């Protein structure tokens, strides 16, 4: 089966022609690509954007590839409502990658003095951002020096020179812990960053779970077959997808830092400049006539893409604590809603603690009764307003692990306070109350078309 970025774009053209927009006029990479997407989103549209002519760059650009649930479902071969179930199935059906050669992504190899990252698009999104351009759709491959296991994860790269970028690694996440191991022995960390990915590669790279599970095996499970990988040209210990569009290979030296940012993140805010490690790029390989992929930071794709992995991970955490948890839904950045068929009034707090303490990207948890429509903001807030006594049902936890990307966080290490709300009805309420319910047999007997003369 052909599964790469190009094949997916053609599948979208075939199956959802209304969800792809081709832009043939020349577009500026500084602000204009982001502005076009923002205007579309303001009109409640989120298409895949194909920019055929980008000013100052010979490569076409695609953005917002995974900006709709329809497109994620298309990539997974399922219905939009079955994405979470399909993701869970893949996590239980791991398939190892297979080595191949030759590889399309190595059709062109540029090394040493010939290498110049300035041939890539110089993308800048927001007026508060640093003028340095960013690569936002890079999936970084590294290998744990102790276990030998590979790790895939997304990391923003700020182009800082002809062959260097800054690389942001979230403290507490897997790549950061791998880098710390290399730093402790004062060794450079070999990495590769591939750009131009089929959505299942992206979903696999975003896997949250035990570090001993390799993301390439998750991707295999999502594809239903092994992912074809190839050894890097300069970093033979690392493998990258053979059909990626671009690969950057090199090392992250120990103890070398550069000022990176400001950069507007998925929260919709920038947290200012940081001191981050440097990626020394030793080789760039790519396909003939490559397509450069971008994720426009802070827009719909940036929020939609991590959801299947995060919800799968958080549902597992919650059910380990209370098996009666039904669903979890990430409704906004750092915000989670949970439905629970509780049998004990202590269960909501147990679920809240497990979720808030178990993941840095969870800051607010609201637990609702079974049957509550967690996707309906009015219904969620009604439960909070009518079921909650704040002094009894609101729980605040201080000094919790969080993310530096939270604009309210004042700690350089991401430490934060978190809040949980038990919006479930007590099993034995002090006052007898009932929800307003029209008798079902009467509801079923009403034919509105006949009554209103619309038949």
C-alpha cells in the first residue's frame, strides 16, 4: 500500500475535493500563509492548503494537512466517530518497521559546505514571533543510549544559520530525557528530523505511553503493515521513513544553547524567548520535486492532531484508577472533560488526581455524570453550575508538573497549580430533586410535520 504525504493529498482530492484548496498565485511565507488559513478558519473552514508558488523558495508548500476529523479518518480508513477506537486498536496491534533501500527521500543528498537550510521556506506566523523562520512539521528521531530504543516526537526548529537550528524539547518528555543522558556523558545526541508525513506517521509520532513502546510500531499498527524505513546517510544508527519528503540529519551537541523564540504556540500565546539546545545539521536529503509540509502554529491542525493520542493516553490513566470512566474529551488546550458512571462519591476526585498528576498537558479536569453530552458547552457548564458546591467539589493542587508553554505559568520548569471539578450529582443528595422530563410515550407520539402542516 502506498502511504506517504503525496498519496494522502491525492486521496483527499479524490474523496473530499471540497477539503483541499490550491493556491496558484505567489504567496509570501512571512505571515501570508498563516493569514490565509486564519481567514478560512474565521469562516469555519479548515481545508488542506496547497501553495504552489512560495516567494523565495523553489518548493511548493502544504499546510493544515490534518486540520479536520474527516481527513484523519480518511488516513485511518475509518469513520470520524471511530478515530479513538481505531487508535486504541493500533496501540494493541504493533507492527515493526522494515528496512528498505534505495529510498525516495534519499534521491538528493546534500552534505557539508553545500548544505544551506535557507533554501527551505522562511515561515513566520505572528507579528510577535521572532523574525527567524521556523520548521514546525519536523518529526525528530532519536535513540535512547541506554535501552537502544528509538523515539519519535514533534519539535519546533528555528532556523538560525546555514546549517543550524534551535530545537525546543519539552522538559519531562521523552526526547528531553534522552538528551539529558547524552549531556551527562558530555556526548552529542544524534538525531534526524523528517518533514512531509502521511497523517498516520504523525499520529504515531504523537503517541503518549510507555517509553519502551516504539512509535514506528504504532505507525505500523495504524497502517496495518510495516512502515518502510531507511538508514540515515550520516547517522547510521537512525532510521527514517523511506518515503518522507525531506530529512535533516545531524547532532545536538552537549551544553550548547541558543536564544530561541518568541514563538506563538498551540495555546494561542507566545511565552517569549527561551534558551534551547542547538541542532547542527550535517546532511539534508530529499525527494525529487519535494513538497514541504508546514503546521501553522496555534491553528486548528495544531489542536486536532494530538487529540487521538492524548485522549487514548488519558482514558487509560483514568480507567486504571476507576474502570467506570466512560469517555474523555480534550475540549480546549490543557482542558479535559470526563464522563463517569460512578458507584461511589469518592471516585470523581480519584479520577481528577490521576489525570492532573499523570500528564503535563492536563491542567483542568471536569468530571460529569454518565450520559452528559460532554461536547455541548452549555450542558457542561449547566452541570458545573447546578451540581457543584465550590467548597466541596472544586479541588486545587499546587506544585504540579506542567508545561512551559502555558502562558500563565511563571516557573521556568513548568511547575504549576491545577484544578479539578466534580460536577457529578451526589449518589445520596441531601434534597430530593428530579430532572424535568417529558413522558417518552408522549414525545414519541408527536409528529411535528403533521402538527405544523409541513408534511
